[in-house]
C-alpha cells in the first residue's frame, strides 16, 4: 500500500492555501495510479477539511482504493471497481 503523507503539503506544520496550492500542483500524483493508498496525517492535529477534500478528489481519480488512519487500523474510504466493459465505477 502506498502512503500519502499530508505533511508534504504543509508549511512548518500548518496549512496555508497559497502554499498548499503550489505544493499540490507540483506533487507527483502518478505514483498512486491504480494503487491502494493510505492517507496519513503524520500526527498533524489541525488539518483543515479542504485539505482532505482536495487530496481525496485527486486520489479518487487515480487510486484503486483509498484508506485513512494509522498503519495498524486503516479505515477504507473509497474503492474503485471496474465493470466488464472496463469503465471505472466508484463506490463509497
């Protein structure tokens, strides 16, 4: 399982929209294509909802499965299923 660490988008442990937007745009999202991904908050306590929303939307277009939480008990958030015609279907 691949791990996306939210600290990669933070500036000195906090989230500022302009900094986040720049880091988000420069991030190599291709490494998550068709993979299971766990979003890790890396111990950050004040992660704004818009950070999770932005990351989740991007990952839902790429990842096969999305999980959140620690390594011992990740919570499944999203699974992309493929039908017989190879068209992606999304299941929450």
